[in-house]
């Protein structure tokens, strides 16, 4: 593999073959060990899941247009919001950036030929597929209406009859998806540790890699706890082990501890890779060395570790002991420090930079705006007295959508636009890219900002009906959701359209100086023909715009003014 | 293959294996069996409040023997050892933080049980 | 999980190379293994780098295993703290001697596994194969003992909480719990008792929620037993590869990785044994 000698083409700068063209046929994809192809398969799979989860979301929003029945009865509605949450969390957000974009980019950015365990990587993908199949089975078997959190005792003993099979299938699906996530994280950690080429020291790693590394640490430490939690839940349903079921003497709140020991850190599995992408986008499109490199790198690790200390903030109103409540509230505030460090460093990077507003940068700007709102409203919820009022209201819904969707989904789209030329070798249409981004931004705020109002006025989450005076906000929110859905459609269509009409992408269309921009677009099967030389990943002096080829090319050392790493 | 047990230049000439000497393996095995017998014998022979601490202490000594010698930690990279031991830290975090919160719900659970029939009645 | 371990351990074989005919020579021409070792995967620069990656991956996998078991340990600690009485009632029905025998069996299997790793590192093919099959046999013996323990408890109705239905002896006046229950309640001791005394439970009736003890017992030992089964599959796979002469001083990774996994299974049992069998 990949050792095809090309003496005839030695004069050419680009290899004739790339990872897309080197082999063909169904099996060449289904059995591939190439991290790039696996990444592309993930990209399709998670995007399809996002669309599925999005359809559920739109159905929920349309139902909430009126206080009474609009589309569906209350039982169907309960299924819809559960499926929306479960599909989005387990099938889309968690694997989105690490497994799809990360799989493609991490080895290339690192200067490696592949991840450390290519077969395990493929196995992770098929575990994802198996988990997704179980989710589909759950939908077919009567669906589930527990909410994505599967809280006991409702999930363990109340539900019976036709839905009983659905919940076991869904829980087992999530269990399998957990192992997919664990093995991806394990693979990434080992890759970063052992496959760095000479010169790629820890502090020459791009910040996206730091973010993926921190994410992998969480995946490794937290996800097994989800595994055992879901396994115990299945045993509770099938054998009645009584650990969570109060009818047998168990403690249902214990389930919440188990669940959130994973699921709060999982929030950082979702947001840390997004932050990593933003660091790359901000530096590249500001043409400035990233400000506070080490602070951003360390803050990723800090978030990963602090994230394990705060899970009890989901249980302030669950009958948790006052002592635990106070401790968890205090610790929750500490997480805001490393998050804010990142935001300040991004702003400082842009300051006096020469900013170009290409589509990925538009997404990065949206991210900073939306994530800041999401983060700050999180402080309200971490405050004990305020949370008593806001808990389980639309305020919470709005808060985590600003973080999860305004953060992760926006960064995912931004990253997809940024690396699309690298992945496919095609340039997309900038105008339509910008239109899509604008629609997503406007639609998002229309959808979720009114929900802050709803929540602060006491509208509970997950309710099928509501008091008539809430209807105005709900109507705005639903209209926003339709705009948002259309925006995502435009964004994805723009990318797909480029496959047919796009101009051929140069190796470096954006002027990025991380290693993935040194190999051709799309990269050859082995990524690099010869081991790349590694420099400062944010020294923008290393490249210059070449109008003739409409791409960025290496700047000869003699032309460089100085060491911009001193910023 | 020599029986060297340190990262010497010699170890690089011969690869990266660190075979454990057979006498050491046997000695570790003998100690593990000894501690197993000890913990069974001590069961019921120490005051009640010491029962669990003593049993856990012996188990931990055994675990250390297994890790250091059978699992070659003495020759392993520091990061591997650190990574493995970090799991114990997170296990401790999980146990302690959850323990802080127990007890609060017990009266409510007890009341619930008294008012709700058991799934499997106890045969007397 | 166990199949994934196999994947991890076996994931290095280079594609498109034959997997036999190789005999490990103790002093390869190239100390860094550049040359064409049949199991040298293309994306690693050297066999040592490949080994280090596999080793780190294995350690990280063990981390996930410990955290996978962590939930059961938490459940144990919580219920032992809040309901000590169910542990005091329940442990009487576990046979600590069978537990100790199983502990010894597992420790012995750890010894033979560690010895197998040594044999692989030294290229002692015959010894390696022998040690692996001994380890395999010990694992099987462990499961056989476990089978007898389980079936005895099923018989007595000592089942997880939802199905907990202990078969109690008719209370005899003046004959309540004398001394320690494990002398007559637990299986395996027929001395001096009527035959039917094994089919019923003597002593005080179970406290409310006693089934949770058995839930935790079955969950912990059951998950552990599943890991034993997975380990047996891995060890058998190693033994087959070993008899083909795959392992030697520059390529013994899979034996080492499975060894680590096997010692972890032992390690967990080292804690399970006193926690479940030696309560007083
Ligand atoms: Cu949280």
C-alpha cells in the first residue's frame, strides 16, 4: 500500500493518485483501514444522523406552534423530543467532530501516516453503525419517551408493554455507541503519543490536536461509566437487580449520579473539539499567530479534568444532599475560567489581525458570539438559588442549545467548510456558503433566544401544552427553527454542489500553516510523500499568497521578516 | 537474550524486551498465595471495625505485587504507570462524591417500599 | 470488549504479508526492526514504536476496564454503607473456601501468563505454548467452580432482587442462628448434616432488600466471568499463533498485551474476593 513508486512522475509536484482515487469499489471503502476514508464515512453517517435528529426537532417545534394539538398527540410528542435528544447526542454530537473530522485531520495534522490502530478505528466505525441500528430498532419497536437521559424509575419499571422493547434496544444502542467513542479516544491518545514525527513536540502541536487529545481523555475515563450505567439499567429492566428501582429498595437518584458522572464530562466531549476548530479558524483567517498558545492548550486539559468534578449540578432539585449541592455548585463555576481564557485568547488573536471573512471564519464568529451567550447563561444555572427557579425550564433548553448547537454544530459546519477543499479537493461557492451561515445564525437566534424568555417566565421543558400567553415566543421559536433548518440545508447543499461544479482546490487555499495544508488536496493515501518538516503551527510568515495559482505557497526563508512566534 | 533488567545500552542491542527472571515470578506467586491464606485466616479473627481495612490492605498489597512484577510496571514507561493509576483516582472520585450524597434518600425509599408491595414476596 | 482487545492486539499485522514461516531470531540484523518483519505494520517506523503503541493502548484499555467496573464498586460501597444488614445476611451464603480456591487458581494462572510473556520474549516457543494452555485451563477451572457456586445459589432461590425468593427452612423452636452461618448454610460441606439441609436456608430470615446483595454479587462476579471468557478466547488465539512461531524477542506484543489484560482480571478478583466473601 502507498508505496507505489512513481519514478515517471518525479517531476510533478503532486502525486497522480490520492486517497479517493487509489482504489474503488464498495469493499475498498467498507474494509478500508485508511483513516481518511473512515473519516469520510463517519462524515456521511453523522451528517445523516444530524438530519434525522433535525427532522425530529422540527416536528417538535411545529407541534409547539399552538398550545393544543397541531400535528401529533401527546404520546407521539414525547417520543419525538426523546428521539431528537438521543439521536442528536449519541449519534451526532459526540462522534461529530472527533470521529468524523478528527479522524480525517488528526493524523495529517500530526504528520503521521495513519492512526495507531487502523483496524480498531474501522471497528469503532462499525460499532457506531451497530449502535445506530439499535436506535432504529428502538424506533421500530414502539419507540421511547424517557427523554435522552433514561431516568429511573420511569425507565426501569414504569414503562411496560409495547415500549419495553424499545427502551432496551435504545439503551443497548447507546451502550455500543459508548464503546465506539472509547476506542476512538484510545486510538487518538496513542497516536498523539507515539506517532509524532521528529520535530513535532507537544508544544508544536496545533491546538485542534490538543483539543482532541483532551477530548479523548474524557472519552476514555468517562464513557466506561456510561457503559456500566446502561448495562445496570438493562439488568434492572430484565432481571430486576434493584440497584436503581425503589420498589426493590434501590435508589433512583443513584442512577442520576451514575448517568451524570459520564454525561457532564460528555458535554466537554462535545464542546472541546469545537473549541479546537475555532482556534485553527481564528488564527488562519486573522493571519496572526494565535495569542496565548499555551493557555489555550492547557485550558483544554483543565476543562477535561474539571469537567469531572461538577456533575452534581444536574441534580440540584433531585433530592441531592445540601452538602453535595453546595460543593458541586462551587466547582461548576471553576469550569468557566478555562472556557473564558479561550474566548479572550481568540479575541486577542483577532485584534489587529488582517481578518478575511471566508465562510469558515463566519462560522467561527458565530461560534464566539453564541458560545459566549451559552456559557454565561450556564453561570445562572450553576447558581443554586437561581437554578431552583430555572431548573427544567426552557431556560435550560436554550442554554444547552446555545452551547451544543451554537457551539458544536456551528464549529462542525465551520470545520467542514474549512477542510472541505482538503477532504474533497473541491472549492465551494463562497457566496452561498456565506448565505447558509447567515441563515443558520439568524435562524438559531430566532429559535433559541425566545426560549430564554419562556424559561425565565416559568415555561417547563418537555411539555406538550402551555399557557396561551406563551404562544408568541413559541411561534417566533418555531419560525426560527424553520429558518435554521433551511440554513443547514443550504449549507450542506453548497458543499455537495461543489463536488460537481467546484474549482479544483489547491494544496493550501486558506493560508493555513498546519501540516495538513502541506500535502495535496485531497491527500495521497500515505498522507505525505516524505516525512514533513515541522515548524511553529501558527507562524503565518511561512506562507504567502500566490495570485497566479490562487493559492498559498511556502514563503522562501530569505523573505521572512522575523520570528512571528514571538507574538 | 540476556536477563538485564534496566534500560541499558545492551537492552537496545537486543530489542526492547525485559524478561522477568523465573525465581522472581515464583517468589511473587508464593507471596500472593501467602497473602490469600492470610486474609482468609484473619477473616473473623480481627475486631469487626478492622475487618474491612485489613482485608483491603492485604488486597492492595497483592494488587501491587501483581502490578509491579506480573504486569512489569517496574520496567514500564512512567506515563503508562501514570495512566493506569489515574483510573484509581477517578474511581476514588466517583465513590467518594457519590458516597457524600447517600443516606439522604434512604428514608424516602424505605417509605416507598413500605407502601408498595415487593415484586417477589419473601417466603418465610 | 474482549474482541476489541483482540483487535487492539492483533491490529498491527501488516496488510498483505503472509503470517507464517517466521521464526523469531533473538538478534535481528536491525535492532530497530526496520527490515521486513512480517508483523511490522506499515505506519510504524520501527517494531519498537509499534510495541510501545500497543502497550500504551493496552494500558489505556485497562483504564477503561477499571472505570467500567467502577459503577459496580460504587453500587457496592453505597449499599454496604446504607444497608450493612443485607451484606451481613447475604455473605453467609457465599462459600469463602471456594472463593479462596478460585483466588489461588487465578493467581496461578497469572503466574503462568507472566511466564508465557517471558517465554515469548526469549523465543522459547514450546514453553510459551505450554504456559498459554495452562493459563487457559486455569481459566476454565475458575469458571467450573463459579458454575457450581451459581447453581447452588439458584437452587436456594438466592437470586437478584427482582427474583429473590430464598427457600427457608421451617423455623424450629430453639434452633435459631447459632454461631456463624457459613458452617452449615453454604454449599460444599456435607459433614454432619441431613442431606436436605443443603436445599434450604437455615438461620434468620432475610432483611428487607437482601436481594440487592445478590444483585451486586451476580453483577460483579458475572461481569468478571465474562471477562474470563473473553480472556480465554484471547489466550487460545495466542496459543494458536504461538505454535505457528509468531512470537520472539522483537515481536511479542500480543502476548504482553493479553497478559496485561489477564492480570487485570486477576487484579479485580483480588478485590472482589474479600469484598464479597470475607465480610464479617
Ligand atoms: Cu453539566
